[in-house]
C-alpha cells in the first residue's frame, strides 16, 4: 500500500470492526502509561478502508511514554505483507490527535500507509455518554500532494 497522492482519490470511510477496536483498546490498556503501537491489516476500495486485523509491535522509543518507534525487525516483516494498510499508536497522556512529532515521523514511512489511527482516553474521568468505555480512536488517511510532505486527512469511522 502507499499513501494517496491525489486528495480526491482516497477513501473517506474507515470500517473498524468491534473486534479490531477491542484489540486496539486492549493494547492501550496493557501498555499504559507507555504508547502502544502496531500495524493494521485489511483492504481498501475507492471509498472505504476496511481494517481486518491489528498486530501490536514493540515500542523501542527512547521515551515510550511520549513517542513510539517500531522494532525494525517486526516492522520490516509487516512491510512485506500485501494487506498492510496502516498503523496505530496511542496517546496515553494527551488527546488522540496527531502531534507535531507524529507528522514529522510520518515522513519516514508515509509511502507505505493508507490509514493512520491514534487512540486514547478522551478524559481521565469515569467513562460515560456515547463513548461508554472512554476509549476513542481518531482515523486519518495518509495523503501526499504534489510530491510534498505527507499529511493526514480525517476519515469517517464506522464500527
């Protein structure tokens, strides 16, 4: 898979099955307060990205509480998978939106991805409302315009 080079040609919807969302949340909980990270596998059509599986990867960042870095051996194995569609990582101490470091690091591997997910808790309070477990995932398409830097564009998510 590659990042989308034409802003009009990438999907606008991510189908994230409950079982995959559950894997993301479990990885978040298991590694808290460090950042969880991993690879997403599935397929895409003109309008929809379908995430079918998630594989947690080791976070070898110097400061895993505030950054993620994939174990190179694990990551290279994922890069050879025909159904690699994207990555996921968590923000255990901030909202699940891209940081400046996330965008900076995206430039190193954005050409391999179509989707970029960030998960985390929306508040530190007890979960309530439309997010009963308090865990939230933001979904983005990886976009590159006119051979410029990779950027992220919001995806609508369906569970």
